[in-house]
C-alpha cells in the first residue's frame, strides 16, 4: 500500500484553499499575513495547518500588511522559505516593503486575491491592486484556475529561489468568484513535490544570510557615484533573464506532474487568426468559449492569455504581431487613470505594435471592473467590434467607447 | 568630506556591473560611513565631577561612540560623535552639556 507521502489526492477546495495548500506543500517555514477580504480564508487555512502541525512553520501575527512584509524581509534574509497572501487595500498598504523585498532580492512568494480599490468599497475581482504596483520588481503571474493557483506556488519558489534570479513572486487570481468557489484540485504526492522543490540551502541565499555569528549590514547608504544605478540595472537584468528560467521550470513541472502549462503566454487558436483578444486572468480563460463560438460561425478568432506581465512577454507578442493577425483587442481588468488607454496593460501591449514588422490595428478595452459580470456574449460582442475594424475599418462610435477605449458595460441609459 | 580608511566593502573593486553581487552588503566596521564627527556643530562635554557613572548615556548613544566600563567615567570618541545631543537629554545628573564647536 502507498503511504500518505506517495499518494496523489484530489480534493474539492476553494481557490483560496488551493493557495494555502500550495504554501503547505512547498513546506514554507514562515508565514506572515493579515486577514483581508477576499483573501482571509487563505490565512485561516494556513494557521489551521500550523496549529494542527500539518505544516512545520512559524506563523507571525502582526498588526498590518506593512509589518507582514517587514517580518518576511527578516525571515527570508535568514534563508527561510517565506509566504504571504493579501488583496486590494492590504497590498497597497504593503507597497513600501514590496520594494524592500525586491531590492534585497528575496525570493518571497505572495498570492493576491485581487479586488477593487476603495472608495467606494468593493471586494470583487478587479486587478487594479496588483497593476498599480506592477513596477516594484516582483515577478507577476496570473493564475486562472484553482489547479493553476496550487501548481504555480510550487513553480514560483523554484523560479524565485534560483540564484540567477532571486526576485520575489506574486501569483494573482480574481477575488470572490475564483477565491471562493470550489473545484477539484489534484495534490501530487509530497515526495514528488519535495523532489521538484527541495528545501533551500541551510546557509541561506548566496547574496545575503542573517547570521548573528557573521554580522553584516544591509541597506546602507549608497552615494550617487557608487553602484546604486548598477544594482537597479541588475534587477532589470534578472527580470529579463527570468523568462528563460520560467519557461524551463514550467517544462520541468509539466513533465514531472503531467500538466500542460504554457510559458509567458497561452495562445488559443492564434495561428491563423485574423482577430485576437489579448487579456489576462480568469476572463481570458472564459474568452476561449467566445473563440469557439466565433469559429463555429466561420470567423478566424483567437485568444491570447497573458500568464505573466512581469517579466513582460515581449517576444511572444511580437511573434503574434509579425504573423497573420490583423486586429487585436487588448483588455484590462484594472484601471490606470490618465494612461493613453485608461488601462495599464493595453498601453504596454500597444506600445509593442511600434516594433512589429507589419501594421496591426488595435482596440483597447476595459472589462469586469469591480467584479462587473462579463458574459461570453459580451466577449463575442468584442470580437464583432474587431471584425468591423478588420472588414470596414470601422472603430466603435457608441457611447461605451470613450477616449478611444471600450468600457464594456458602461451605463449609458437607453 | 575626507574619506576614512574604513570604506564599506561595496565601494571597492567593482569596475563592471557584471562583477557585482545581487545587493550591497557591508561588514560592520568602525566608521564605515566616514568620520561622522565632522557633522557636529555642538559637542557633548562631560563634567566628570557630576557624573555618577551610571552608563545611561552609553546605552542611548545611537552611534555607539561613548566608551564606558563599569565604575569609570565614560569617554566620548569625538572622531565619530555626530553631536545629536541624545546623551545630554538622557543624563539623569545633567553631567553632560552641549557646547558650540567654536567655543
Ligand atoms: S552627542 Fe549623540 S553621538 Fe555624540 S556621544 Fe552624545 S549621543 Fe552619542
Ligand atoms: S548618563 Fe550622565 S551620569 Fe550617567 S554615565 Fe553618562 S554622563 Fe555620567
């Protein structure tokens, strides 16, 4: 008979529990987190694991998210695998320490159950929280299924702890629908996981190790003529290099655990597509159904899901633009007020059109803000808009299209 | 400012970003940021008569520049004392006083 350690189990669990299970199976040594809706059940489950001795970790309770990350800076500097989870306002409150983590090159993994930013209060899926801190030096990956949340945590530690990379890592999923609904999640045998993700070296990360017997000072003042600029360049260099590490790690994971994850993007029917919608998160997953419906009507539609936005999948997008696509729809579930498109990622994606070898038309769009429902019909509607641009060069003129961007679902009266 | 001999490890020996470690880390050493005594406009002056050798000033000095051993009047290392005046504030016997540098 197989022992507990050798068995694969399938458990029906919420997206949040999948995150807690991911941390447990990664054998994290330190957890610090402050409860915030809709992340709360992640940390409740983790404290339960620690309390039941199913997880041999220190759970550090603190008074705020800022202190959460400060606590993990300390724990990670000793070489302890460290985990947190947060959402919305909590993530924003953490912001200063996020820079401390990335600039100290600490491989901390944190999951985000994204929610709308207050005021007015909103606790439903909206990625404005993570998007507004997208430039703080963390790797940012979206997980659009429960299984992907769990699996991604195992891969995240492997990528972040790679001594060439040493960057912290966010795994992001939508608040409420994804965090609170339940689905089956396959938990591989712990032995197999330990084999894929061994414990970090006892003497800490190569670049820093807090040890009272060998005192060091870190975070000292660095003068303008010294290497501050060069250390900042090293972070960009690590981000770019992480693309290869990410792809290798995903391939290794797929082979070992029988999964089928893509690299920085996931393409669906893009090879021969005339019109492609580029999006991220669970709505990008749902968008595949709209593609199927368009294909059934004989339209060459495709869907490209951004799995990562940091590092940015520049090469993958250029490959798409240099291929057959004629019109892209670029969708944000988040806002960046005053940006050329009103959404941060559509602006970034469209900036790459300039580097493409051929002309590709684009329509930026914003959907699902504050958890607003986006149906497959809505997504089919977006493809129809793209087809009008392709066939007649007709850009939308209705009132949901403001300042050149489609605000899907904007209330405009009758 | 003149540079002290005790430079932090980071500022020596790197001519290219390729040689740099991930982050700057330095080994704690005396005066690693230079001779901070040159920052001073007021200096703490100790009245040995009034001092009861309690060591409170030594505990509070943020720069660790007060040398103190039990039963002896403390000594201040003026090469690195930056003149913040905290020792003067915490002394229970008012045995310390801030005096303007020129005087
Ligand atoms: S003035 Fe400040 S730095 Fe100087 S000895 Fe007193 S406490 Fe220390
Ligand atoms: S605090 Fe005042 S009394 Fe106490 S040792 Fe320092 S100078 Fe002397």
